[in-house]
C-alpha cells in the first residue's frame, strides 16, 4: 500500500464522521433525483427531528442547570448571531451579482444556529447543553428580528415568520424535549443508550448531507456564491473563537460557542429566503448546507481527536468553574494541581457530603482508565494502566483524598448516583471505582459499587483492563 493510501486510511480512521459526510455529499450530487424525491416528502425535516431527538438523549438533563455558569457565552453568542453575522453576510454578498443568489447569501446571515450544531458539539466533546441553549436563543432572536434585518438589507423583503415558528417547534422543541425526557427515563441503561444515540445522530447528519446535496444546484454561476459562503464560514468561525477568548469560560464551552456560531441553519435560511424573495432566493442555500455540515462535522472530529499538549486547569476567579489551558502532563502532579486550584477538592468533598454535585471536578477527583473518555480533558486526566492507578493510591496526597472521596460518595444523602452526580458522571464514578477495585481490592471502592450500582463493576473498564497485568 502506498504512502498516500496509508495517509488517507489514517485520516478516515481519525475523522470517520467527516469521511462519511464527504461520501454522502458525493452520493447526493451524483444521484439528485432520489434525494429530491425523499426531500420533497419531508425527508429533511424528519432527519432533523431524529437528529435533535438523538442529540437530546446524549445530554445529561442535569447539565442544563449549568447553563447559568456559561450565561455570558450564551448571551454573547446569541447577540453576535443576530448582529455581527448579518453584517458579515451583507459584506460577503457583495461578491455575488444582485438578484436571487445574493439574496440567498443574505438569508444565511439571519438564520439561527444550525440544528445539527448541537449534535456536532456533542461529537466534539463540547457543552451540548449550552449548544441547545444557544439554539433556542438564536431561534427566538431570528424569529423576532430576521424580517426587519432582511427588509433593511434587501429593500423590498417582507418576511412572515409564522410558518418558520411552527416548523421549529415541530423539528426542534418537541424532539429535543422528548430526547431529554427519554434520557431521564432510561437512566439504568444510560451508557448503552448514550452510545446508540450518538451513532444515530451521526447517521442522521450523514443522511441529511446526502439529501441537501441532492437539492444543491452547482453550476458555473455558483462560483461567486461558493466563495461568499466560504468567507462567511471563515468569518463566523473567527467570531466564535473571539467570543471564547472574551468570555474565557472553558474548553467545552468554547467548542459549543465555535460550532454554534459558525454553523447557521440552512433549512431555516431557505425558509426565510423563500418568505422574503421567493423560491429562487432559496436555491443557493443547498450549497451552503453541504458546506456548513461538512465544516461542522470535520471540525467536531478534529476537536475531539486533537491532542494539543493537554489541558491544564485553573480556577476562574469568583466562580466554581475550571478552565482548560495548555500544558503537557507527564506525572501525577497534574491531579494535585487540578484539585488544589481554587480549593476545588474541598468543594468536591462538600458537594458529595451534601448529596448533590454542582461544579466541575469529576475528571481529576474520580479518574478513569484511558480509552473511555474522548475529550482532551478526559484524556489528560486518564489513568494509563493499573500500575499508574497503584501509584495514584500510593501518592501521599492523592491516595488519601481518593479514599475520602469514595467514602463520601458511598455515604452521600442522595436517592441515586444520578441524583448525586448527574447521569454521565455517575457512569464515570462506576468506572473509576472499578479501576481502583482492580488495583486495590481492599479499598472502599466496592462499597461505592454496592451502594449505587448493585455491586456490579463497570464492564467497559474491565474490558480495557483485560490485558493489563
């Protein structure tokens, strides 16, 4: 096998979602007739509803309560989406001759964030709950302000948003609420359900790209439109990155802000363009749909797999949040530094004893075996082997703290591990206790498993430890 072929295979293995999206886009462009047949029968709306429902299942409902800690990012993202991005769209639209194609570019600027951006945020290991909040806020802003903005930009535009509101309720609000409710109801099988929902969301995005590609009209006249959309994507990505730097609210929040700001909803943009100027103005939005979904999926894959030097943590002054920065970890000191930052460990113990986790410390108070977490933060604080786990227990600071934390978790005044920690972090607790049970059978780890998990260790952790003596 040649060097080029090996590099292609490595890229596919590293970014499987992007590879699937590229194949889907090619299939849609090559076979437009069947794709349009499905799209004309509400196929796009059905896929969006499936995507939102599946994404809702991947969100821990308890995470929604943490939106208040990222309220600056949420507010700035929504305001940017309805002020900076329309101005950016108006600027890049100057590259396109006056007429329906230019109008379509303008419509992209007033659209809310892409529904699929919640799913791509989850794929990237970002704050999916925040992405859902930005989606709700930007949708409301678009419904209220899209008409006046397009009238100002397009002169004769007249937008009636009632049909758009109904579509968003059916495609976003209802399935998202149903997904969150289903996640809460299916907590006993949360890990398995989470994985199935994530795969479903990826499949829905891939199928959606194929349908959108079938709707795209790609001719020589669209070169200027494509250039305008590339600049719009680039500018909106820069705006998302700038918001992250301004608010400084952490890595997961930053990923949510980047993806929601740079991905605008092509389907809603098409509806707005049609309402304002007629169907001809909606035609270029199919091309934008391909571009934005490919960008979002590719960016999510890159962010998920990207290992910078690894994140270091510092406490954000005046809050309970922990912010990721870059530092190359090489030993157990990374855990001590994280636990000592801003008194985080003392806060964690207090929250466990109160029966409700309210801040962010799970990665470095109850670490897991490497291979379970995908985010850079999870990988940074992963335990690489049983030997490292034993060294952790022998550490003069970390060992006693872990035993204290485990006893606090076992004795916490809560009705379930989900109530104590949230559903996702409850799974992390089970995997952490399994890891240290295999490292030191005499510790308090089994007590935690007995209290919250029916005495059963985590099978995924055991599978990863199977070849580790």
